[in-house]
């Protein structure tokens, strides 16, 4: 089942010939594109949310957006890293794991937080951001679901930049192709075989497509007046996109055997609960009346 969508290239593109670099050398250190991608996604999201709250029906003020920017940044970084250590470090591996690098009687290993060693989980980042939204919402007596609606519209920006950075770094490449695919590539560390550039698939499906749907859904419809519709739609879109892309993406080395045994990758198994949860949230939202500010067309312009 894992190779159901695998397709080889007779004359593949060699990633090494593209002249890509992992960052901008500044002498004493290299400014990595992955860091710039995180920064670009967060700044664009901050700017757009600040614009969104000026439209009728906003559930928060600018000071709340400022808090969210800080705490969601922490949620993405810490949640993504700890999520990787929880979900993606099984088996015989030297990668830091929550199960092998932390016990109640020992000090937590700082290896878990070594972001420069690689290893970030999308699903862990989702959990981190949800906790950040919950923290800001409780502290400020805001509606959690409505704040989540507003944040969800902007996640596609960061996903797009992040996956492009993965491609520039030549990491997280795809499965070997098995028939002619003009854009198949040979990646360093991936052996001599041609592979899917799955980072670009993810950038398009998890990033560009999600943003292209979510942004008009907010501005061109009255979805923001139906609490849960935006976050439910976002979750359905991004989890479904991740599930599909995983057919093309090479599973993490330490979990390849797991994927072969179960028929699905870890990313797919983690996406299934998100898809089910998104359906439940959308159904719940549709069964509730819209907010009063969404009843008339004038308020929804």
C-alpha cells in the first residue's frame, strides 16, 4: 500500500546541480533558510491576523494578537521538537526520545531541544499551538474556538515557507519513483535513485492550497461568524493533504519498518484522528446558529 502512488525517471534532476545552499554565510555563522522560513511565516501570519481583527466580529484585540504571536512561536518550536521526540524516535535509534532521554528521577536531556540537529513534528507543532491558544484564551477570557478560527487561516503561510526551506536544505525527500516523472530528483543522502521532491508537494498542498482556500473563506464568506467552521475546515484540509503526501514522502529511517508493517506511515496514522476531529468540529459548528453579527450582509462585508 505504501508504494501505491509511486511512479521512475530516466533522466532525473540532480539536486546538487541546482546550486542551492542551506543558508546565507555571514562569516561567523550561517543564517539558515529554515530559520528564515519560520520567521517569514510567523511575521506574515502576525500581519494578516492584525488585519483580520479590524474586520467586524473579531474575538480579540491587538494586544491579544501580540501575546499569541509570542506563545504560538514557542508552541511551534517546543511542540514540534518534543512531538518529534515522542512520535518519531521509536526503535533502535540514537535520536533523542522522550522515552529514553527523560525520566522522573533525572534531569531532562538538553539533546531534546537541540533544534540544529533536525527533527520537527508537524503534529507536535499543532499540539503546541493549541496549548498556546488555550493559554492566551483562558488568561484573557477569550473564546478558544474563535481564536483558533482566526489563527487557522494563517497556518498555510508558514507551512509553505517551511516546506520550501526543506527542499532548499535537501532534506525530507520522497520515495523512489518507478516510472518516468520529469521532475524526479536525486538527493544527497538519498542514494543514486530518483525520488519524488515531496517537499514541493507539501509546499503546494499543505501550504499554498490551504492558504488559497482559507484566506478567501474568511474574507469572502460569513464563515468567521460560525465558530468552528474555519478551524474545522483548516484541519480537514491540512490533515488530508498530509495523508496524501505521505504516499510520496520517504518515511523516517527509524520508522520505515513501522510503515511497512502497518501499511501507513506515522504521519498518516497521526493525521487520521485530525481528519475525524475536523469532521466532528464542522458538524458541531453547522448545528449551531451563527453569531448575531453574521446575520446581515452589511456586517459581513
